[in-house]
C-alpha cells in the first residue's frame, strides 16, 4: 500500500477483526474521476453519446475493503459513506467506487 501515487494514502487496520472495513483510503487534494453519464454503452451509441465524463472530486476518505466482500457491504458503504475502495486479493489494482449523489459529496 505504500506504492500508491500521490495524493492517495491507505491505512490498513491489521487488528480490525471483522470490523465494518479493513482500513481507509484517502486523497489529500482534488482528483479527476470518470463519472458515468447514465447512457449505456452500445456499439450503436458509441459514436453519438458520451457515456463517461471527467469530474473533479475534492479530497475525501472512504472505507477500504481488501479481498472478498459481499455486494451488500459495498452497497452499504456507497450509501452510508459515499464510496468504497476495493482491493482484491492478488491484484495490483485498487478501485474506488463513489456515490456522487451522496450528501457528503455534493
């Protein structure tokens, strides 16, 4: 987790023992995220419609889930915390999912 690019900071709770999350992921300055426009991507609309747009996201902190987790836990983080970072076992990729309609993010 120490290899994350600036401005990301991850903190793992090694003693979390089945807590609500495995740690946190934060970013200390604005980042650009890719936001879905809600238009489904199909071959027919690819040339006409924009399916994602860049969006500025202020500094924030989300729960970090490592390994496997239930979809209901991910949804709960999106609803309660405004987002969640997911790091699958064996992966070098860390994904951040955000609920841009959450009151803390609007």
